[in-house]
């Protein structure tokens, strides 16, 4: 995940990492509201990126307005606004109070998140890896062979993890095939953080030693792409998740090398995001100075870019 953020005037910004020499955190202090790349901050590709605003004192924060980008608006989904007084608070177990988890914001629209006067010096926008969406349903599934009409490749991305093969939501290659495979073709190049596989309730050992491969090459039906994981085993009817660390690719394969094999998958979920994710964060802060109790209102525009 990558977070980029541009803001005006209030506080001091930092971020979990910086993508390049242009997109330093200080770019967020330059007073420009331009939302193009060079005027924004930008983290490196990493897990759990965050951007943090250090306020000049402890404030009570009533609300945060977030304006979403027009393109790919779904990528804002599940970003978290966290408020607190400790800098050691970027992880989910932190002492941060959670003002909001952003469920979604329509393209180009602004949503207000009420923080109820939460107090803090730090305001974080945190994008946990787990928030990356399952992109598998947006892809096209195929497989080396298909046993029957009720065993088609799409069954692994139909949104149902029903492990009972006879319910018709699992894939199944033809019996006793050499090196069977299942392949997901995504609509673009994605960075993939994790892949979950749901195993069948019977004959669970068939999945053993299957390989998850991710990349952009169609060579050997995509089975020659770099390997995310070898599945040692998955208990019957269970789902196992394999971390892929942001591997890039259009193809996600489950490849089962060997003679006389059957590949059955009841669901495959692929967590990741495509390149070019952009998010505008337009924030209005109405705060009360804790010391003077004088009502001090600040208004600032935040333009946040995120890039998976
Ligand atoms: Ca399914």
C-alpha cells in the first residue's frame, strides 16, 4: 500500500516511508493544493502505510471531512482515521482512538466522519494491509481442464466458500491429469499482499504442494511466474491465507505439479490493489485548544493519495 498526502497549514506531517525524492512528507507543507503527483507525499510500497499529522498541541477533534478521488473510488475503503497522543500508535494494537473506518466514499465526493471531540496531538490516516480488497471477483478464471459443468473455474471466485463440492461452488479439474492448474486473469497489474484458499471438505490432501504463482507472464499458462507460496496442506473445509508481500502481476495461478493429480478449489481470494490508486482527503478540523479552551477553528484541505 502507498499513501500520499498533501495538506495545508496545520501541524507537522510525517509518513511511514517516502517513495522518492519528490514525494517527501514536507511536500505536504508547501501550501499548494494541487493534486498531481509531484505536489503530494507518497509512501513506498509497504505493508500498513500511514500518514501522520502532529498538531501543535492537544486538540479535541470533532470531525474530519474526506474527499475521494474520482477514479477508483473503492480504494479508499477501510482506511482508518486514528487520533491519539502517542507516536507509538500506528499498529492496530495501538492506543489510538479510532475516529472512523471509512466504509466507502462515492467518486469525487466528500464524506464527514464525526470524531466526537476525541483528544490528541496525532491524527493518523492508516491503511492496514488487511483492508485491501479481495480483487479476485474482478478477474477471469480458467483452469487446465474442467470435470463437469458444476466444476467450472469461476466457482473459485463466486464469493462463496462453501466447501461441499456437490453444492456446486468448487472447481474440479479432470481426474488424473498431470500438472493441473487454475488461473485468475486480473483486469490489470496488481500488487498482491495475500491469497486465501478454501479447501474442499473431502479429499483435502489433494491440495497438498500446490503452488501459488503470481506474475505477468503467460508462459506455460502463467505457471512459470514467481512463486508466492507452496501450500503444505489445508485442513478439510478450511481457509488458509498465504502472504505474498506485494508481488506484482496480472496472473494468479494455483499450480499443482505432478502426475495423476486433481485440483479442487472452493474459493480463492486475492487481496491487493492496482497501481495508480489516488485518494483526495479534504479535511476540516474544528478543534478546541485544551489549555485555553478558546474555540479555535482551523480549516485545511487535505489531499491524500494512496497507491497500492
Ligand atoms: Ca466458491
